[in-house]
C-alpha cells in the first residue's frame, strides 16, 4: 500500500501520520474579536480517499456537532487510510447566536459556491468550498430538523448518482430520500464539481438526541469502511435501506391545539388519523389524516398550529411493511435505553 499524500488546509500542511487542528479565519465579530472555523484533519499513513464531515451549516443544528466530537475520539481512526477532514461548526456566527442563519439573515446552505467579495454568507461559503470541499473526494453533511420540528434519522441523496447511492446505502439508515438538488446548497455545488455528498438528517434543532447521535457515528464509520478507509467488520447487525418513492407534508386544515400525534417512524395507512386539532373550548375537533400509506419521517413538535402549518412528513415506499420493520430494527440497534454505555461497543462496527 502506497503512502498517503499530504493535504494543505489554509496555510497548514498536514502530512501522513499527522493529526492537526486548523483554525480557518472567517469574518470577525464587530467587537474586533477574531473568529475561526475549527477543523480537525487526520492524515492517515497509507493512501486512501479524502472524506469531509460537516455540521452546523445551520448554526442551531447541534446533533452533528456532537457526532463529530465523539467520532474524533475513536481509537480506530489511528489506523485509518486516507484523510478525514472534520468541520463540526461551519456556521460559527449562527452557532454562537444559536440561530439557523448568519447575522445578515442569509441561509448558508443557499449561498454556495459563494464569493470572496460577497456577503458574509457568500464569503463563508467560498472559504468552505475552497479549503474543504474542493480538496475532498466525498462528503457527509450532518443536519437536523428546524426548531420544533423533528426528523427520523434518514439520508438524503441523489440516488440516481451511483457513488452517492453507494454512500447512502453504506450509511445504513432505514430511510433514504431521493432528494432533488437545491440551487445554492452545498450538496448541489459539490455535485457540480463531481464530489458526491450525502446528507444525514436526524432530530431537531437546539437539542441533542442520543439515538440520532449514535446512529450518525455508526453510519459514518460504515461509510468509511465502504470507502476502504477502515477495515471491514466480520459480524455486524445490518439494517435494510429503503428508498422513498415519494414524500409529502401533511398540513393543518384548521388552526388550533394539536393532540394525539403519532410518533416518528410510525407506519400509517391512507385516511388514518395522524393527530387531532381542536379549538381551546373543545367544541370542534377534527382529525388530521394520512394522504397515503407510508412512514412518518418528520413532524412538528409544537402542540399549536395555524391553518396551513406543516405537521407531518410522510414517506411512501414500495413495501411499507418492510420499511416499517427496518425502522424498528434500526431503533433497536441504537436505542440508548437498551445500550446504556456512553459510547456502546456497537459503534465500533
């Protein structure tokens, strides 16, 4: 096996066998305080691909930050092939403010590829593309739902692209959504440069979810094994992956108090009740029903809704029953109530 190649991030060269922290300078605070994007680079001794991990592109999405923090503590990374570039906090300004957006209210994930002379969002996007993405062969971008909205652990990828589909399957969530590219997104910009990137969506903003975190770590390790960066494992519990044929948001038909919600991962049938909406006096009660057979992959956590609010995200599958079984198996593998250690041995697989 040939020796790995060095990689340069910012002004720092990381050579084979080195593990180095790099601080990428970004727009300072208006207090003149210097601000940096933290990057950990692990350059293996033996050749292999360059994989980047990114989290907190939306500054209030925290699960990915913890996933990367725990992953970097894994001892097996010492024998890794290739190079891992981990960026736990991309949107540093938003992270400080506990906000999805940058101070100019722009969405960083609609600002790629950015510009060195543009807005603060454009400059940050340009730095991340130039220093991280364009120096990588593959990427995994970690996200959560928005504030008061939870997502079932899922992968979003362009499954029509062979390499992206392989990464999505290797990650091992029961649900994969064949998501269209959005202009200005990191994934779309990476694809324009022939760099496959998949998105892991799990949990909600401003909250840690232990199941989602454990599943994220395990999924990244499985992707690294599929890329030859880590050795294969002889025995492990497999989770079947199912690609959603379509997805749809179910919206509130009336304003009111929302009760009796079905849980994330629940199997639902066409016209079955997802929740009940009533007025505060209880005089009028109306069911929110499923438009088709499927699995609940996202839902609002608020008990209040205005007419038209998105309440449930439903995914349709060719075999809903098999998808339901995969969701249950996935939950059993990662459920913290069943695995009480902080970092269970199953994450080594």
